[in-house]
C-alpha cells in the first residue's frame, strides 16, 4: 500500500472541529463506538436523522418550527423531503455575527482595496434588501447578478436571500446572448451588474451589453449598476437603469429584516453547461444548502471564526456560492477580482501573504500553471497562516500532490473537493483527521451514502464504477427550472439507476476509503 504524503499531527487532530463533533455526538447518543472519522461516517449514514440534527445543533443553525419529522419518504429517494415543518432564513444564518471583525477583505488586480466588518456588511445588506423590497421583490421572486467577485455580489445575494427571494449569477465576461439565455427564463425583477471589469490588465466596458440585456429581458423592473471601475456610468441607454448608490439612497440606516421560508424554498439557481439549446437552471433549496455547507466547512475543512478563507472563483462558478457560506462560521472571506496570473504568476501567493489566508482554494489547472512558471512559494513566500489548500474542478494528478508538498508548504492539508452543480455540495472532500494519499480524495462526505456500482448495480471497490447516492441527502437539488411535472428531474438524476441519485459521474473507491473521480460515463 502506498504511503501517505501528509498525516495530521496529534495537535491538529485534537484541535479539529471534527474531533469536537465526534465527542459531542458520542455524548449525545451514548454511542461509545464513535471514536474516529471512519466510525463516524458509517454511523452518519446508518442514522441520518440523528446525524443531521446533531450537525444542526453543533453548527448553531437558526430556525423556527419543529424539526420532526427530520425526513419524509426516507425509503423513496426521489420524493424524500427534509425538515418539512422548519422555517428559516439563509441570510440570517450567514449574518449571525454583527461586530467589527472583518467579514470581507477585497482586492483586485488593479489595486482596488476594500474591507467590510460584519457590522458594516449587516448594514449594507439591510439597506439593499429594503431597496429590493421597494422595487417589488418578495418571496419566490428572482434577482440576477452579472458581477465579478466583488463585495456587492455578496451583499446583493444576501439581501435577496433576506427577502426569501432566489439568486442567480454569472460572470460579466459572458456575452449578451449567453446571459439572456440564462436569465430571461427566470424572469428576474432586478438585475445587478457592474459598469466595467478588468482582467489581465484589460479594462472591459459592460454598458453596451447591459443595455442590450435590459431591453431583451422584459421582466426587469430595475437594473442596478455598480460603479466599479467607472464612477459615473452612462445609464441613458439602459432601460430602468440606476446606480447602486441611487438605488439604496432612501434606505440608509434600514434595520435588518429576515423572512423565514420553508426548508426547501429556492435559494440559488445554477446553470449547468449546455452543448446546445437553453442552459438548464438547477434549483437549490435554502435549508439543504445551509446544512450541507456548514457540515463541509466546519467538520471537513475545519473552518473557524479566526480563519481567513480565500477561493479563486467568479460569481458564476459554484465555488462562489460555497465560499459565501463561510460567513455563517464568522470567518473572513478574502475576495479577489482579476486574472490569477497578472501581473505575474505568483499574484495569488502574494495575496495569501498580504491577507494572511489560512484556507486557500484554487484549481489543479492553476497549480500546473504556477509550477510551469517555476514558482517555489516555499522559498519565495512566507504563507505563515496557510493551513489548508483546497482544489476543485479537474482532479489533481499525483504530480500536483508532489508539487504542493515539495514547493508550496510541507505541513498543509491538501483537500480536493468533488463538487458539482447538481448538488452544490461535495460528494467527496477532505478531513482533518485522515491522511492524504497521492491522487486520491480523502473521504466521502459525512452523512452521504455514496457508492460505486457496476453495470449490474452491485457495489464495487478498487475498480471504476458509476458514482451513486443510495439514500436521500439534504442538498439534493429540489428541481430544474421550468420542469413543472418533474419529468426532466427524473430523467437527469433518477432514471439511470432506480432507487438512487445518479448524475453520470464515475469514480473508484480505494482501499484507503478514498475516492478517485473519473470521466463521466
């Protein structure tokens, strides 16, 4: 058997949130067999009702109503429902802190710098939510964002969620037709966009494209323009256009207000890539995303309030939604807008040093690029606070693992995330209690009954198989946009293997109980 490239120290195991959760679960259940990650995983899939309610308690989720029943139709994965008697608000849980600790630290490739404390973030969200409400946005309405990874994207999303409305966003580098193909079907009441963005040293004006979009999406009551990189955008050609400042001007000092909604109320609409035709909107619910993301961030990634969490992402990539949930932990989000290689290949390592990043997220493709550029951050940078390095997207190669531990930082936990828009959560990811093996994801997600099966539907290990969920889980997408009879949902996830959730992903479960994702099949 191959030797691990990283193992947690006794001190790291002792300090881990997951170790505290195991002790908490052992005390609450009286189950003396809960002594480590593997025993916890098996219990979490055998007793999901108890596991998910204990995650809820441990992470301090705020809600109202009875938590029983936890799961309805547990033996029918396609019709299963979680916490049907609970009402909650996503933004209220992400804004539980209201103090002077930094909530957001923002940097751009052009030198724009901004910081928001939790108190300032709460105030900004409250006034933007009040302005949205005045524009007619309420429970179930849609608000769309055409935004780079700037603080206003987080503020607009949280304000939308505070009202019980639904958020969908994409990056401003998309063309007008691609944006319209996504957003027009949602019939949003408000679109939030930037006037201009920059990438790789090039400044790109968005106003002509925005005028086209505003004309062709007839449902828009307001187009709110963030004067990012353009303090005086020309709004004359933008139907219903208004600057962010003018939009909120009457609501400065508004008090926070949060509308409680059902557990499965739509929160996000993500778009899956489409080879042809209209992009498919995948609808995700409030409670399932909150509960699943907190499990992942707190237990698997070991995020704490003192952490500074960075992920290189755009607002149109699902890692942006995942990153936002770290606000519920009270951590500081480090946001960056721009090219990851401009003005030089090491710009993100510079950011990690400057902003004292402790959890750093990127892609294997970016690792390849910085290695090709000859970077050795272990020599050129300090990375004093860096504790965990997260990778999403393409599965890293064994050589990527070698590069991280040889040339970036010896003691860092390299945690790969197998995440997809179908669940907006991780099938497999890291654990602070387990070793890291080259070319493997450390473990399956706690509470997720994930298996690999052959063509006969039999479970297999150490050989490729179809990756399936064989029991319900909270972050199952609640539907596809416009799929009134559920037929497209059934065809997408339940038709291939009856009684299981299957997206066509393939993987291999290893002898280490790790996961190696493979190509779709």
